[in-house]
């Protein structure tokens, strides 16, 4: 089962409300995404910690409804 862009963004915005999020459907199937996320909340965090924050926001959707997600995270 694929996951729609709006649903992914809603989960991310719940944890990162200030984030600027660009979603790129890598395979045209709503199942393989790249997310480019810019948030002040990433400031001072390592790249690993930034990605962990994103994965926590997605919860059990990752690996289920959301099959693959490439991440690019950065601060403004």
C-alpha cells in the first residue's frame, strides 16, 4: 500500500510545524519518496539525530505504508 504525499507531510508537520518540506516521488508510485526538509528544529543536531526525528514523526508508517524514504535535512 502506498502513502500519499499529503499524508506524509501532515505527519512531519505535526512534529516539525516550522518545516519547509519538498516531497519528490522517485518512482511515480507514491511508495518511494525523497523528502527535503528544512527546519530550525534541526539546528545543533547531528545528521543522524535529524533523521531520527523525522523517522519518529513517521512512526509505524515507515516500512509499512511508506516503503522507502530518502532524506535530505538541513537548517534554514
